[in-house]
C-alpha cells in the first residue's frame, strides 16, 4: 500500500482520537463521568489503531478489544506495565457502559476523582502514542 494512504489512515485515527480526548475533557467539565470513561476508551482504541497502521501497514481488525489490538499491532513489546494496567482499567468502560445494569453499576464507580485520573492517564497515553507515531 502506498505510504500516502498509510499516512492518511494514521492521521485519520490520530485526529479522531484527539477529538474524543477533547470530548472526554468536556464531559469531565460537565461532570458526566460515565462518558469520560467511554470517550477515554475510544481515544485509546483509536490511538492503538493508528499505531497498528504504522506497524502493520494495513487495516486493524474491527474490534474494541484493546488487548487484542495491542497484541496484533505489535504494541505489546513497547507498552509498560503501568500503561497496560491503565488500559485494563478502561476496558469495561466501553461495551459495558452501554447496557443498563452495567451502566448503572459503572456510573456509581466513576466520581470526579476517578474520572480526572482516567482522563489524565488517557492524556499521557495520547502523548506516548504520538511520540511513537512520529518516530
């Protein structure tokens, strides 16, 4: 595949992740903590897909499973234990946040302090992936 196509796909996923991170920030200001978690998961998923394009040069699988995307995109050899622990914390905030029983349970766990922490760690993950993409 031509480099310009690959670069376009990387940029697409990266810019989409940037948009979701900004949305997470807005949700934090509005105290909509469930959506902070959801948007942070989307941000990280899209960043991982951008890196997938960089390392594999093809379309990532249609999946929201961060651990699968990390492994298939060969990011598993670069990720630190603390970043992996953070992503493991994010995983339930995607799919389960969409269903009534899980949504209610997760909403009770996400307070201002927790949402701020998730947002901050997502921002750090964003910066890390951005550096990897620019190497």
